[in-house]
């Protein structure tokens, strides 16, 4: 092969690499653990709104994690989840189908238990290949109120700050608006804008704004073991 042909082949390879870089589609994984379904409903609202506003600009994959509390009675879910706050064995999350290494962003959500991060979620996050993952995180949770430190516990487990936080209050009649407000904060991090589209609805008074801040903080008073503190809120 002469020098001209070698130069031409080199040019073609460079052009191909440039085109692959330019056409790289961002990939987003929406990952949720939700034994009773409430957090999954909020995650589905996030997925629907994100897909409607990004069209075909990014790839969005949804995965619901399987836990040992799935398909149990409500009482069984409560008891197993309660033990999962303290015990490594009580509640477990099964290995995920996808790998976070295949994505640029992970939107991870789970339920609040006793105003904090359930132990089984912490153990699951710590089991992921966090050192190899070069992408970014968005975190959200579902609880009976906005009081608590769920997102901070998840950040400690993954070893880095999330780009955005979100929280849905159980039985929130404005869940879709709450999800849309969260998505509005996600879009700029994906390099996307909402030009030409109607502004996303603002969150409700019970919606977290960012980094654990909330527009309304209920007093930290004792509560019964119901949707305010248990996994019924997930």
C-alpha cells in the first residue's frame, strides 16, 4: 500500500471515529425498587414525561428491581421490610438485569423507611460497580411526608453527590406534576432544552426542590407505622 492509500485509510478511520462521537446517544436507566408499587408509579410518571419531552434524542430503559418482599401480603411486606432496616438477611434486592456501566445516567428511586434509607437499598447500591461507573446519578424517593434524609443515605452508598433529588409524597393527587417538575431539572444535565414546549408544571407544596430541600418540612413528631414511615409508601 502506497503512502497516498495509507493516508486515505487513516482519514476514513478518523472520520468514522468523529461521526461515532458526534452521534453518541445518551442512555438513561430508570432503576426502581418498589415492593408495594407506589414508588414504581412515580417512576413510571418520570419515564412517561421524560420520553414525551426527549422524543428520540436519548435512549431510556426502565427496570424494576425484584425484592424478597414482592408478592407478599401487606403484613408480610411490613414485617420483612422493618427487619430489613437492621438486618442484612431480611430484605434483599435480586441482581439487576441491566448494568449501570452501559448507561450515562441512572435515575434511581426507592421507598423511605423510618425517615431514612432502608438498609436493603444501601446494601444494593454498595454492591454495584461504582468505581467503574463514570456516569451521573439522579435520586428520588417516595414517602409519607417530605421529612427525612433518604437521598443523603443513597448518596453515601454510591459515594458521590447526585445531580438532582426528587421526592413524591404517597397519595399525592398531583404525582404527574411532581414527576414533570423533577424531569424539568433533569433535562439540562442531559444537554436538552424545552424550547418550543410548554413549561413543565411546578411541583406541589410537598415536593422536594433539590438536594434534600423541600418547600414544606413537617414537624418531626412521632408517627405510626403506616405510610408515613413504612414501606407502604414505596
